[in-house]
């Protein structure tokens, strides 16, 4: 089971949440890499299986990052945070499909990369903006997290399988 909470709390609390999720059968959890290596390493140490690090939320723009004091582009921030996630022992990252090629070069060909953004053809909530420059699907991502638009329940697929 994939639990996409994007945990962002003190390391001890993150570790506790990851252990509790694992006890409930969750095999893949997410942490927010902007929390730093302490949070990510605590999650990895407590995990039953996989920890994925969210790099930069796909709806964030360079301007949004500047607003919170990050003085680099979203693409550069993704690469910096992905490198930290790898150092912390995370099993993979979540990033925009547009960043997969750069992430492959940085992390290697076997890195687990999950990309959000494929949306089924249904009416979507207004609160789901995805900038076109950061939200297009890529055939290079091994997994894609998608939303059905009705139940707001995520599902994942291999990019070479039929939807």
C-alpha cells in the first residue's frame, strides 16, 4: 500500500508515523525532502519497506520557491533535494515528469522515480493546478502516481501498461 502523506515533522515523530504505517501494512511512504536529511534518514531507519522523498511539489513555481527563500529554480531544487534523499538512504523520489531525465543522470538508471500528474478524463477539482512545464508525463519514469478525479484516491501504474 502506498501512503502519500509527505511527512514533514521532527525526525522522531516521522519515525513513529512510519513505524505505525508499516504496522498497518503500508509498504511505501513519502516524506518531504525539504525537511532535510534528519527527517529522511529517520523515516528510512523506521521503514518496513520503501521511503520515497517528495522533492518539490509539482504545483510550485520558481516564484513560489523564491517566496519561501529558495533562490534557485524548481528544477535545480529538485536535483539538490534528490541528492540529499539519496544520501539519506531513501529508496526513491517523487518528482515532476519533466525532471526524470535529469534525475536519471544524477541518481542512476535504477533509481525509483514516481511521477504525479496523469489525470483520468473526468471533472477535476479546481484545487489541483499543475503547471504544464512541470506536469507532463514521461516514458522514462518507472512509476506514475495518478488520480481518478472522483474519489481522490491515488493509484499507480507502470508507464508501459494500459490505463
